[in-house]
C-alpha cells in the first residue's frame, strides 16, 4: 500500500524542523530559539547591541533560559546541585570571568540589573504578589512564628562559627567578623558595604580594603545556601517535614486560591499597585532611615492584607502581574546575578580549607537549628530551614531569589526578605557593638 492509499502525504511526515520544535526552552521551540540567538550574536559582533534595557533583556532572557534548561536536565546538577538556578549563576559568571562575553555586553547587563533597578522591580513584584496572594489568617499566623525562628537561628550560628574558628586557630573574633557576620549581614548594598564602614572606623583601615575581605564569605556562603536548598528540597521531597511550599500546617480552605483569568488591563493595574507599595516603602525609609525600605514595603503590604484594606479585585490583579513577572524574568535575573556579582577568580583565591569549613559551618548549623526551632514553633522544618535558615545565608534580595528558585519555593519570598532584611540589620548592630568591646 502506498502513502496516497493510506491517506498520508509526504507533507504529513514529520520533518527535521518539526522534530526540533519538540525541544522547547521556556516555551520557545529550538528553531526559533536559534534564530533569536543568531540575531543576538550579530548585534554583539557588529557592536550594535543597544546600551539600554532592550539590549540587556535580550541578553539575559536568552542566556538565562538556555542555562536554566541545561542545568535542569544535567543528571547530577538537577538532582543534587540546585538544578537550573545554580547552573545559570555559575555559567553566567564563567562567561564573564573568562572573557567569553565581550565587556560591552557585560556592562549593559550589569547596568540593567544594578543601576536601572531591575532587581528592585522584580523583588517588589514578587513580594507584593506573594503576600496579597496568601490567605489572611495564614499570613498573620506564620509571621509571628517566623521571625523568632530566624533570629534564634542566626544567634546560634554566630557562636557556632566563632567556636569552630577557635578550634581551627582562626580565632573567635576573626571568624565572626569576616565569615559569620558578612554571610548573615543581608547582602552587599545593605549588608557588607555598611559593615565595611563599621570595621573601617573601628580598625583604622580603608573601607575598600575591608570590603574585599568580606565579599568572599558573602559570595561563597550564598552559593552553599543555593546548593543546599536545591539538594534538601530534592532529597526530602514528599517527607513528613516537607510542607510543599507552605510554611506551616493549615486547613485546606487556607490553601485554596481564587485565580482570575489573565487580563491585560488588570495586569497593568497590578503593576501600578505594586510600584505604589515600593514608593510608599521608599518614602517611609526617608522618614525613618534606620529601617530598610524593603522592611517597610513588607510591613505595609502585611498591614493592608491583614486588615483587608484592598478589595479582592485589586489583590488578584497584583497576583496576576506578579505571576507574569516571575514566570518570565526569574531566569534572566539569575543570569544577571552571575554576571554582576560573582567573580570566580576572586572567589577561588579565597578558598582556604579553613575558610571553606567556616562557611560550611554557617550553612549547616543555621539549617539544622532553623529546622529544629521551626518545628517547635509549628512550622514545617524544610520550609523553616530554607526561609529562616538558608535565606539568611544569602546575598540579600538576589540571594533569596536564587535560594527559593533552587528549592522551587518562590512564593515564600516575603518571609525570606523579612528575615534577611531585619536579621541583616540586627547583624550590623551586633557588629557595631562587638568591635567596640572586642577590638
């Protein structure tokens, strides 16, 4: 029987392009992805890539989606090393560190992430959407349990790192000054930068010199936290201590979410409301500079949600907008983190075995303690470990996103930011007191 008799024409036979189309990278078929990549390469080689958000978005989205796809499918990486999130950060950092990407492209991407406030846009969208999308009772019950778990875990970890430092001959003070506190200080801009100023005033050394000593601990601790979150979420998946992204046991009605169908106009409404919360937090920070603007943003959103001040129509609009941002820009942000904040040569130069042991001590102790204390406070140990523990060993907002992305718990960003920002501020106060009494 020939093809015509069977009702099948040559055009119906799967061709090479249709087979390639089955391979999709973040929803884009491989043939189209190759076309987009060729366009990007031509723009780079012709030095025509726009030095603005348009050029940066194309670079970060294409590279971020590609690296995430690779990491999510590599056998060992996807199971034990944080999957696509960790691979994206490392791959992007390697391209920059070893000069594979032209400096002009790197500068465009760094400017977009750091100077054009793409990071703030992403994190605010995620925070406001995650809080407004939560059940009101669950939010209030979880908040009062979360902060004590985070603060107790950080205090125990501080002394543990100091004690191990003494055993290794590094000294208690040196270990907490240059490993424990920088890891838990809340990142770079709001963490080790002001911390370097505190140390500079106390030790009489240039702040830039001290900052170079603090950065390796912040970076390496963050990488360990990302890998740890990815590994724990895989190994403990489905166990009794796994809350599947829910911070504490609750009734089924608290987990039910009403989702409205996607609406372009309502997404625009959500954008405006989310940015309004950002402006309100910034304004309050101007009035009370001692409190971080993100802390104010989280507090105001919790109050609005807790008192039911925003109608459900607008809450759903913000959640809708947040989902669009998170689903489409997370991989781009991870790529930007690797390109902007991680220099593999500088990191490798600082990796003495004593330094590695101290960083591992910080990550392991805060994971174990937060999980144990979290269970005592009625939380799922795995969620407590990731949010109150590992996220407090991360580089602020970028680190929180990376840790939560590796463990597939992005909906917990509000708690991660809450502990990280408030805990980081407390670490700065502790550092100021310690250098006064122990120097």
